[in-house]
C-alpha cells in the first residue's frame, strides 16, 4: 500500500515539475504538485507519524480550491472530481486525527 502511494507521489511530483518547466502549463503543474503533497502527508499518516492539524486544513483547502477551479474554470471534470475526492479523504483524515488527539 505504501509503495503505491510513494509511486503515485513520485509520478505526480515529476509530472508537475515537467508540466511547469518543460510543457509550460503552470495550472496543471500546480494541480499535480497538490496531488503530490496529498500523497506525501498520507504516506506519513500511514507510517504513524501524522503532521499537525493545520497541515491537513491547508491540504484540504488546497484540494477543494483546486477541484472547484478545475471543474468551473478549466472545465476538466475528471481532474476536478479526483481533486474533490482527495479533499474528502484529507478531511476524513483530519477528523480522525482530531478524535485521536
């Protein structure tokens, strides 16, 4: 499970860097780098070393904003829905960590 998350994190990170510097698509690069950040905090949560709660608030806010931006301004329905699903997952992690602490 962790290996899959690490693979997704690396793919989204390198594709985000590629989109930023090679393809010159900064909107898609930010989208992929936010995904990479989500996978990064999820990996640490799986290892039992979760970040502080403000990090989860920030990632949830970034994913929701990215999802809304993808859905309504870029009109990429697939990327917007995936971003909103990741935001929901980050919000569930936030709720779980608040109950745990």
